[in-house]
C-alpha cells in the first residue's frame, strides 16, 4: 500500500456524502453482500457513489487501514465509516439508516 493510494481513498471518502466500497460496480455487483447493500441504498432513493475494490488489488488493504474493518462492503456516510454490509442492512431494517443518510446528505 502506498501513501498516495491511502491519501486518494481518504479524499474520495471526504468528497462523497454516501460512499460504498463494494466488490464490482453499482450495476454489476460481484458478490451477494455488495448487491444487498446496493439494494438498500436504492430502496432509500439516496444518491450514492461506489468504488470497486476489485479494480485494484491494493485498494482493499489500504481501505482496511483507514476503517480498521477487514471486509467489504464498507459504507461511509458524511466521511465517517458506518460499517459493513450486515450492520447497514440491520440499521435499514430497524429504520435507523435513513436518518443517518439524510444527515450525511444535508451536511
């Protein structure tokens, strides 16, 4: 992992209010967890961006050093790490995700 990549990821996180690091793309997720997280955010109708961690093998370890979370997907709202796929789906099921997304979008 290079410092340049870590800095680039940190800037990407800071510049997007709702950002999902996933395997694959928004229109072609390459794992079920990524597909499930995309579905949650599409249900919310919130604008979001994605980063494909499979596009470059060095992204995943650099991302893990930022979030201290080893797996993907990883969700950032308003520049802050919220959690992985399971946690985000649980927050959504309890109705707790939408207020977090709304707050991130308003910031």
